[in-house]
C-alpha cells in the first residue's frame, strides 16, 4: 500500500466559484491557483504511472499500491474524491477556472495564489508532495507558496537521520531496553 497518494480530478465543467456541498468543503481548505495552465498535465501524470479510474473504482484504487490516481468528472466525482481522501492524500482539482490543491502538505490558509503556473510546475509539485519519481527531463518549479512547509523533504530526511542515529546507538551498546518491553521483540 502506497503511503502517500495523489488523486487528480479532471473536471473541466466544474466552476471553483460555484457552490455545492463538495465545492464548499474543497474551497474551505484548498489553495486556488487561478492563473494555472494545466493543459497536458493529465498526459504527464499518465506517463508517471497514473492509474485512471472512475468514481465507482475510486475506493479500490486508493486501497492498493497506487500512488497516483486520475479521475474525470464533476461535482459528484469531487464528493467521492473528498470522501476517499485521508490525511495522507493530496487532492488536485483541474477545474474550468483554475486548479485547486487540497490535503497533504497544502497550506489551507494560503487562499488564492496569483502565481502563473503550468503543467510542469503542477507535475513536479504533485510528485514532490506524494513521493513520486520524476525524470531528468522535468523542467517545472515546485509551487512552494501552496505548501505548509517549503522544506518538507529536508525535514523528512532530518527525521530519518535522527531515527537512524538513535537506532545505531542502541545497536552499538547492545541495549534492547525499549524493545524488551514489548512482546514483539
């Protein structure tokens, strides 16, 4: 099972300024990129191994090892996507009047960002947040203005290094005390 996931909803008929239960939930905690040109993004994400599905297959797709899920639709699919998303899921909505980023690592207080972005920028941002592989031909710039922590990856590496140092020190002193308290040791 993939640890982090990205669900991309291609909803060309959806208006981010409209009102519905799903749109209101999205707009409450999403970053809106009003000057986004997402043309070609779906093709780029398919090339990265994105799995296409529909609202009926969304639950099965999120339960597997799929780190990148692509879905097309409108308001009903948006409601299904938001229902399937958990705290480890990045939701990207490609709407008629912009792009909305919601969920994992997104600063829900940023509101609307006027920066002009293109499909390459969106692709590398999605890949960075969801731990997806990118190739050397990528020319996009990460949209740091939309993220809670611009140093997300550095902080993850720092935590892993600290955990490794603690583990190595326990192994060197041959003291398994923290693990001896559990039956699983």
